């Protein structure tokens, strides 16, 4: 923070003293106040874009034959290509991605991250997809569960840690306005709150349902739809997706050049058809958007 210097009486000094003082001042300014290189310049200089992703969320990001693949991975790879650099994906637990971006450990986060107002307080986002939450159950829905009523009250619900679905099953503190949406809804109805089973990745949540340790799973709609298709008829979706919200490419705060470049690149990919091509390949075209926004949670 700059402070106003106190005024001193002018005194006569020698030319040598003035020169020496200016030299010291220049050295000090260069060491402490020179602007740091912005992220986009650094990325282009290094020739590499480092993206954090949690490769457990098919079809958006997952591992296949030792490689990280998926819709988000194709998007990130194409973004890097258009920026003139290579891409390096780092496989990071989902609930570790946002804290790492706040400390600028990675250049971007691209991992089916819901852009919401709370997250926008500490990170910036470029929206690129629209997804809701889906309820996944065993085939035939033996518990007769539905996302829109009180049928989940008291039931064991598996969710991935750090997701908006985990937040939905978490009671909020009394300092917050209102409590966790589903938790409070059950309590107002005189029913026990759902039992949250937080899992370290989506695969573990799906397995808990398959093995009967969970009554249901709450997950993002494209992911739940993909899991059901891959289950061979053992799992099903109950009801319709709800709480539709945008996914965002997460960018550290105060990196406006990088943020603008990402938004422009995604817009160009939508315009020239690459975006739709990738969405069709991975079967997620229903969530495609046409106008990426910066911090579009509102």
C-alpha cells in the first residue's frame, strides 16, 4: 500500500549524493515494485498450459488405458493449441483443485466445476456448459426415491467430496441465511435429514450404490447419465435433473489477460464447430451452450 511521504525542508546536497540516492532508489524500486509477469505471458513463454482436473468424472474427465480423456480434456487440449502452447493435465482430487488455483499452483481448473457465486468470490470463471443434478438409483427404483419430494429424508446418499451435491446435503451454520436446502427441507417436514456419504471420487460413490451401501447417488446430470448407460441396466435415473447451473473454467483472480483469452477461445470454438464436435463425441450435446460468460453464476 502506498503511503504519503512527510514533507521535509529542502537542503542542499552534492551532485554525487543525489546520484547515489537515485541509484539506490532505482535498485529498490526494481526489487520491490516492478510488476510481475502476467499468467498469459508466462504460459506463452514456457510453452505450456497446466490444467488441474479430477479424472474420475466420466465422460467429462476420466482415465482410459492410462490416459486422461473426456469432453473437458478435449476442450482444454484445443484451448492450449489455439494459444500456441502444449497442455499438461494434472490429476488432482476435486476438493483440492480450487484451493490450489487460489494459490496459483495451476494455470486453470477444468473439471466439471459448477460456477456459483460463492466460488466467484475467490476465483474467476469462463462458462462453457450447462448441467443439473440427477438422482441415480438401483434399477427399478426399489426405494421409490424422487429428487423433488421428501423421499430422500433419512436415506443414505453418496456424493463426491467438494461438489455442489455434497453442499446440498450439508447443514449450514446458523450464521448463514437458511440451512442446507435438502437437509432443512426434511427437518421442516418432520423427517430425519439424509445421511451424506462423502466419497473421494465419483467412482466410489457409484460403487457404494451398486453394492448397496448407499440408497442413491446425487451427481451432475451428464455424469449420472453416462454412469447409467455404462451400468448394463443395473442403475437408473429417478425423476428429472434439477438446479441447472453453468460449468466454468476456473482461472485465478487478477489474471485478466488469461481470463479474456480463455473466453475468446471458447467463443471461437463454438463458432467454428469444434465445441459441438467434442460434445457429440462424448454424448453431452444436451448441455452445450452458445455464449460463454465471465462469472456467469447470476
